[in-house]
C-alpha cells in the first residue's frame, strides 16, 4: 500500500492495489464467521484547495461500491 503523488496540474489521483485473498469477518444470520475474501486497497490523494475531504471520501466509497457489485457476465 502506498500514497499516490499528484502530478501538477492534476488535482487528484487514485491508486489501486493488487487483489489478494485475505481473511475477513463475514456477518451471517447465524452469527459472524471468518472466511477468505478477495480484497484490495484503494487510496487517493487530492489537492485540498480544490477538493473537500468529504467529497474525496465519497468518491472512493462510490468506486468501492461499483467494484464490489461488479458482475463479469453483465450486459453493457
């Protein structure tokens, strides 16, 4: 995991880590269990003079939501 560096005149950059299998807590109706899931790190940097921290966080959350709901067989 690292911190991406902004190259001026850009105002932001998104870094995607490698997808790796990691143990994770999975919530089920019967209780929590530990299972193996594919995970990756998303990190971003942006110029705080242009982008508010809340807006930057919403952006990364939206990207994560899209990736988590990705379906390989989905029709375009």
